[in-house]
C-alpha cells in the first residue's frame, strides 16, 4: 500500500510490526525475572529431590514449575554425563551419588524421595 498522497498509511503496517516486536521482546525479558528459583520452589514444597538425582514436582505443577524442573534436570544431566565420562563410570552411578549428597543439603521442611519413591520432609 504505497500511497504517495498519504504517507502515514504506508507506515501503519510497519508501526504494527514494530510494536508487536517490542511487545514480544518485553515478554522475553520479563519472563525470566518472574521465573521461580529452585530454592524458592523447594522451600514452598513445589519440588523435591527425587531419589534419581534429579528434581521432581511434589505438588503445584504449573507451567512455571514444570519449566524449572526441565531446566534444572537438563543441567544436572549434562553435569552427570561429564563426570561419568571423566571417571569412566555409568551416569546412573553419578546420579545416585548426587541424590544422596543433594538430600543431605536440604533445609528443614524441604522434600526428598526415599528409596521406595515416597515423598518425605526433612
């Protein structure tokens, strides 16, 4: 729509795209700021240390909590894999040892999973 008599008519689609892009950028910047931290989720009883060496949802499975679980577990898996490779052992051995250490570090009231898969509070 290139109208020489009305230059603002040609600018409208551009302005709409610009505003849409700025809005999207604002959301991307704001989302990480509102994301829940691992410690906060643990202290609220939303996630706990599973007996597998990863975290799992205990209660309150929201998209935000699910995203946190996915992110934390992906980072842990990468780290466990690197440790396993360096020590020429299976990743499950690293994860099992990590589960013990992570459980020991929990604060009072935070959740962990026992060997039978039951959630317990420390």
